[in-house]
């Protein structure tokens, strides 16, 4: 089931994607369940928004694909390398990634996003997937030059518009059967099966929940494969994952 958050007639709503229509839900399904209003909205009449705005945090994982670590001359960490992105960095499908004036190199990083559905603390890897609400596509946009110069990643990863999410949250998804592809202006830049992750989804949830409580709506970005690169104004960047659709964003300068 694909859950979307959308704008229609100046109202933000939640819905279930059903072909070319949206079945309108009575509220946020993460909290209110899947009761419907009986209304259907044509997909073409709605504007899809980021399917979730984390109330608490976005947790991202660095160097979780061996080939991506290698392309920057880094070793793969023995344990997951975690960092945060602010929820103010989230944008939806079709929104513009804005290159800030402070950076001369803004890179794309296509990733699988995991959306947490329940309060999660000290969960085991065996039980971790029971706490997942669903999966979406993300782009961990990065000011690469600032990442190098700052020595830590908060500013480089945290600018407004640096976390595109969407286009929907899929509640039934098997990462073992999917691959990620990223394109810039139609040219393929990244391709890898999700099974190439060094640390799997269940292990990431367990590891993160041992450090801090995960709340409903929190998002975990699971890392990016090799092939990341710079974006310039006018580019169109697409991240596609089998079964999740395509997250497409344009790029402009501030």
C-alpha cells in the first residue's frame, strides 16, 4: 500500500494511491489508522508532498556501501556511522533543491529511506522490522566542499531542501528484491542492489535505537552506493527504487 501526503484545494491530506486516484484518509495513518473519508481525488489534481515530515529526527548512515566508501578513499566503518539531518531539510517530489551560496559543490546521494512507525528503544535486530511503518526514496543532498572543510557533517548535510523524500511510503516492500538507480538529466549515475548495504536495515534500527529512542515518523537514511556527483542549476535529478517509484527534483541556485 502506497501512502501519500498531498495538497488539494489548499488543504493538506493523506491518501492511499490507487492507480490514477488518491483515496482520501481521515487523518495521518501513522496515528489515526486507515479510515477513509469516501472521497477520491484525481492524482493529476493533487500536488504530492513529502510523505512524512519527521517530528523528531532524520538519522542518516555514512559509508554504508563499500564502493561508495572506496570512491572517496575511506574505509568501511566496523559499526554504522550515524549523523543527523534536520527536519527542515525535507522537501517533496518536484520541489527544488537549492544550492546555497556557501557551497561550490552540491552532490546528490540516492538512498532508501526507512520510516519508523512506533516508539522504538533498545530493540533487537530480530524484532526491528516490526517497528517499521514503511519505506520511501530519499536524496541525501550534500555540500561536499563544506563536508570536507568543516570536519563534521551537520552544516554540509543540513541545508534547507537537502533531504528530498517521496513520492510515497510503501508499507509492503522487500528490499532484498530491489535496486536503486539515480539519474541526472536522464543519464544514469548510480545503480546498486539494496542488498549491497554493509549494515542491513534491521541492524541499523537496532544500533540506532540503542543510542536514542526512535519515534513514529523518524526517518533513517540507509546510505548511498557509488556514483555520487555534483549538481548544477537546471539539473533534474531522479532516484528510482523498484516498487517505490521515482523521486524527481529540479535544482536551482539560491
